[in-house]
């Protein structure tokens, strides 16, 4: 049975998500591929990060797999300007004899070449400082999260004008139970499992909409909104994970701990 206290918590998270979603999306970009007919198609989402060693794009490894096979991926750096993604890429797995579907970490990091490095002033995108990434934010229980990204079903390409309309979405969620971790075969050591409620939409003008299918949001950052069992820094909303899977039958979203990406950034920067 829902209580007045439960309703108060829900409303608090809704207001917090609304306030933060638009600001946090400044660091998040949609990633596109060639659809084979010379046109761009939505492919995934990435987080722009920087440290003293340069700028990086963090996403799911399966989003970056096309780069390893020699295909191109693109990001918009202006209303009608795209850059082909290039640079040193580092991917997790899959192991020999396995395939990507059995790789449960599924993280990729691309060190961006200078020509494609942010900021992208025309579209208001900039990289997030690496100290805003918080690895191993455990325990997982009693936490509130926000996922921000670009669902493929809400992207419109205008080839004549060479413009793209990618509608950003945020979904705020609660941490899953230990039983639900077992349902999707993940460990709290390496993953974050969250409940998915399509009504919990965050962002300017999105409060009355239903969240679309999260296809195209692979690689989206997972932000820690609120920690009920630990300290909260009012000046920072840290990235704690990277969204990699949606389990429709269980209404659960799975992210890999951002520590995996932090370790990869260290390797790819050297």
C-alpha cells in the first residue's frame, strides 16, 4: 500500500529529475551509423568526458563494434555538421569463441581525435570532467538513478537539410532488489540493475509523456540522483554506470559500473 511518505518521495524525485535532466544532457550525444543507403540512422548514445589526457566518448561496446569492423560512426557537432568518429578505441570482450550477447560488461571508450573533440558550441554540448564519474558506488540498494539518452524511435533525420532532430529523454528509477539482480544474471560488484517505469519521464516538456522503448539508448550514462544510505553532494550528480541492456520481460534496465570505463580511459590515454 502506498503511503503519504512514498508519494512525497516520488514527487521529490520527479522535481529533482526535472531540474537536472536538461543540464546533464549537455554532456550526452546521440551516435549515428550509415544505414547502407548513404543516410544516417540512430545507433546509440555516448557520454563526453575529458581529463588532462584528452577527450573521450564512453558508450556500450556493442555501439562501437562497427568501428572495429571498419565501418563509420558519426556525431553531430552542429545543426548541419557531422564528424566521423575516429581515434583510439578500447572495447571490453567478447572473449574468444563467444559473441557480444554473452559479454556482460559491454563497455567501450573512444579517445577522440582533436578535430572531433568537444565543446560543440553550436549545439551546446561539452565534455564532463572525469572527477564527476564515481565508480563502485555501493551498496546498490536504496538509491535513485537517472538515465539520460536518445531513443532511436524519437530521432528524425532530414537528409535534404542535413539536420537531425534527436529528442532527449530521461528516465528516473529506483535500485532493484537482490532477487532481481539474480533474474538478469548480474552481480552488484560490476552492474547496476534498475526498475523501468515508462511513466517516470524527466526533462523539459516530457512530464506528461510516456517513455519510449529504450532502443538507441545503449551507452547512456546513469546518474546517481539520491543515496538514501550515504552522503549526497548537492553540487554534483555523479555518473555511476553505463546503460547496456533492457530486459522487457522483467521491466529492468542494466548498466555496467562506470569503474570499468574509468579503468579503460586510463589504458586508452597511455
